[in-house]
C-alpha cells in the first residue's frame, strides 16, 4: 500500500457531477471574465469569513501584490527613502517577493518555535531596536497563518496600532482557520478577517483548491475593496467602458470557470477541514504510542526522535499540512519515499538565505543602514525549522490504515538508526 502526500483524484470522484454541471453552466453562458459566477463566489467567501468585501484575483501571490499596492506601500521612483514591511523568513517565497515587487524590502522577524508563525515579541523587539527615523520607513506587517494555524493576531494588532502599521494577513494556507480573541466576549475570528486585508490562495493543493490558479482579497473597508477591484483590472474603474485607466494595475482577475468550481467546493470545505483535524488527532495518538515523542509542544529533539504539531489554545487549526519535527529529517524523508510514503519539506531554506536576497547588494546595503546583517544564524528558529520540519499526508480522504502505515514506517526508520 502506497500513501501519497496528496490525492486530489479521490476528492474529485466525490464531487465530479457537481463540478461538471458548474463548468457546463459557464461554457453555456460563454461569460469567462467577471460575470455572475465570480460575483456569487465573492459573496459566499465574504459571508463565510464574516467580512464585508471579497474580491477574486488571479492567485494568492497577486492578492498580496495588489493589497500592498492598494495600501500605497510602494517606493516612489523619485524618492530615495526606503520602505520596509515586516514578515516571516519562514514562509512561501511569494510573501517576501510581493514586498520586493512593489519596491519595498522585507524586514524579517523570527518565528515562534511551536506554531512556526511570526513571533509578536520579536516584532516588537525589531521595531524598538530601530531609530525613530528608521521606524517611519516601516509601513506594514504581513503575518503568515502557516500550515493552517493562525498567527497571534491580538498581539500583532496591538503592535500595529502602536506604530501605525497596516496589516496584510497571508491566509493562503488557512481558509477556515480561526483564532480566539483574548479577553473578549466576541467569538473567534477567521484567518484573514482581522487585518486591513486578508489574502487567500486557491492553488489546487490548498484546502479549498481550484483547477488552476486563483486567489482572493478580503477586507472590511469599502474604499480599499474598490481600489483592489480597480488594480486587478489593469487600473480601470469600469468593466463596461474599456481602455480608460485611473491607476497602474495588473491583469489579476479570477476567471469565471475557477469561480464556478470553487463555489461548488466551498460547500464541502467545513467537512474537509473537520476530517483533516480528525486525521491530525489520529496521528497524534498513534505517534504518542510509538515512544518517539513526548508531550505536544516539546520540540526538543535532543531527547526525542520527533515532535508533533502544537496547536495554540483557542486556535482552530485546519491542517493544510501536518508537520512534524524530525531528527535526521532528510534521511527519514528518503526512507519514507523509498517505502511509498509521500512527504514534503515546507520550507528547506528560509527566505533571508535565498540567493536572490543574499546576492542583492542594494538590499544588503539597505539592511546595513538599519544595522541588520541577514546571514546564517540571524533567525535561529526559522533556520532550525527548515532543518527539521517534514509534512506527512493529511488530506481528508486519508484512511486510518494509511495513517497507521505512515507512523509504523516512521517508527521502523528510528529503530534502524
């Protein structure tokens, strides 16, 4: 028996007729750009996340890019002043590259070793270490809700308010995830609903994945929502009157076929997320029975072979990935693959160590002005995570027998070493 890291064919088999009907409806209408399918899906996402506005865009990367442009977080060509945006070095590349593409620079902050999300304490420490004139160059924070768990938004929101910073939530991996508002009678809030913007991805492997590229920007602010609509359509304010442009935007629209497919799949999302959470519970129980792991939250691999995911109190984790920390991680990955077990490393090299950032003289010069030196050792928790993390199969259709095989194969590896 083989266990793939992800098997989308099983999901498709259950909803094939619904998907076919939705696609045929679009084909019959011949309305492929904008139109009722896109508008209906936008309304349903807004209702699902409890926000006032949702705007479909071409992908999660463009969601981040458009959000930055909508907030005017760009370096103006004629000004020498640099612009910085705080984010995590342990995330998918587009979180940082979107910042760079608008002419700003990522200001990296280390992660919480338990949740892998950006550390609020490190954000405060980083900002407070800057001189007053340098702080003025920091314009926003992009917290990443990694692997399906929310960052600590209460603390991040307080810091943003203190230093007058915008918040763009990277919720690409966390649609349906929620976090508890500390000390508040209000209910938990969805990932993406707290910041000035929330950015979603519908890449095929996501919990809600399309059959191609797709993304969404969500917000509570009507004026910002309108700016996103303009920027995703080359900068034009009108969908009817063509070839007049008020802003310099991009071709960043969500197409009607993807919207129709995603609208069908959204009806099943809660069920799929619930099954992912159940699979995570099964893994936790099985791994605890192996003797390879101690308490959840103990990520010390000196005395343990592996560590299982930690879920912060009050968080509703949707397990886009089930990520363990593993001693001898690379050898374990090879052993699992040899035995037909799919697994993946998200992510093997933190962004501050990526060649494109290390080799940029201009960028390094900008960091040096802030007395920052981004090199190996600068962010020990992100770098340690990159050496130790390993994602195991967690998709909703995964059977308990398959999970038992995954865990027994992991145990077999550690018996050998």
